[in-house]
């Protein structure tokens, strides 16, 4: 995220009504979103904006009670060189969470992307790779023990066709790397909640079956998997909200906590020219998010880990840069004004 793309506004302008859409006006002083529900409501943040942009930080402070680091706790940031860990940015975020009474969720220990080059190029036999995995997981989890409430231990281990993704971890350790990562994390912190995190679980039944089968089998073996992060990268038209809800229900009925871990609702999945969001699409987005929140309320409390939005305002979203398209997937616009999605949640929850 580049701060050059963001418009600095005085904090007083955060009390503006919803920026677009045919809904009753609301403003950020009218309520705190996390106080409207009985489960944590979180957001993924970047420290540069959190500490330097008052409109951004005021939303984080006022509307959410859980925080995920969008990038700074990924392997290339925390463990950039062999035997070297950079704790500064993540430690600062942990202090912020403690000072502001926010839960901190760790993302992510094991992933095939954003790996430091030294891990990609690492040469060693199976035992050496096992030792690398154990050191990486346990050094990080031990460092944040008591500060991080839960971890995305393994992220996106499956292809869309339900096969295991080919990664450096799978190449050198086989599918056992998933079991090992969870066991090592539990040894390092007996109290943290441990999650498997993946996308398209509601949209792709084949992938969902493969994920659920593996995780259920591992738990039957005593592997300490507490929950599933169900990434919420969805669209205003698909999957149907009912499919999303059915997937949430399948997860908790299988004995796993449910984390809607990366919620954003794209308006422009096909990349058409879209210089601004239409009122119709803004209201469709609002209805999707409201229905997800209402359904998540019905998940038994012992299986609720929370809902986390993947970014604060539209300008912060990964979607624009990754897919190089116009999109408006979050609850606050480029100027951090509330959109109909936020207003509808405050009105109806």
C-alpha cells in the first residue's frame, strides 16, 4: 500500500454521513461496530497507515476490537535471513493492541508466498527441512506467546482442484508439513488458537471437501487444529450468501471454530471500467455483508472466533493492485467515509 494514494483528511471529517447509497445517514460517532455483536470484529492493518493517518487509525480504534497484521507477520518480514528475525514492526503492533485493548491475530506462519529467498533456496535433507520448519514456527510463536490470541498456522495449502499445492514445504516434507506445523505451534504456545486458512471454501465444493477431509483426519490423529479461517474474498453476485452460510455451518458442525478471516466483497470481478461504485452495487454489497453478520450470529459462541475485514478503506485493498482493476470491496471509501455496508450494519445489528 502506498500512502501517496491516500488523501489525508482532518479527523473531524470522519463524522460525515455515508458517502454513497440510498440509506439513512449515519456517521462514525453513532456507534462502535464491535459493540453491536457478541463476537470479535477485526480488520487487517498496515502499521504505516495505522500510526500516520488519523482517518485510518480512528476507524481502527473506534470500530474494531481485533487486529490482523496484513503483511508484517508473514515469513519474509519476520524471518528474512537464516537465523535472523526482525521483530520491530510486529512488536510495535503488539504493543498497540495491548494499549488499546485489541486482540491480535497472527498471519501467517507457513505459506508458499512471501517467503524469504533463503528458505526458497535452502538445501538440506528431510531432517534439515524439518528442523527449519520447527525453528521457524516455534521461534515466532514463542516470541509472541501471550500476545497473539490465534495463528493462521498454515495458509492456502490446496489447489482449486482439491489437490495439495506444490510448495517448498510439500516438496521437502510431503503433506506431513501441515501436521508438523500445528504440533510445533502448540508446543510453543498451549493457549493460542491454531487455524488453517484458505480461500474459495464456499465457492469451490471440491476444494472444501479436500480441506475438510484432511483437517478432520488430522484432528482424529490428535493434531491440534482449533479452527478454520474461511477467507471471505467474495463478490456481490457469487457465491450465494446461502452457500457461504452453509459452509460456515459445515465447519462448526465438524467441530472447528469459524473465522471469517479476510472479508471483502468485490463489486467488479470481471475488471470492467468502473471509475466509481454505483448506488445499486453499494447496496448489494451492504446486503451481502449484513447477511453474513446475521448468519454468523447464529454460530454457537464456542465456535465463533470472529469476522475480520481485509483492509480499512477501498484505497488499502489488495484487490486493486493484485488484479489491476477498479474495485470498491470494503466498508469505507478512499477517503475513509462510511459506505452503505457500514451504515446498514449499524442500523440492523
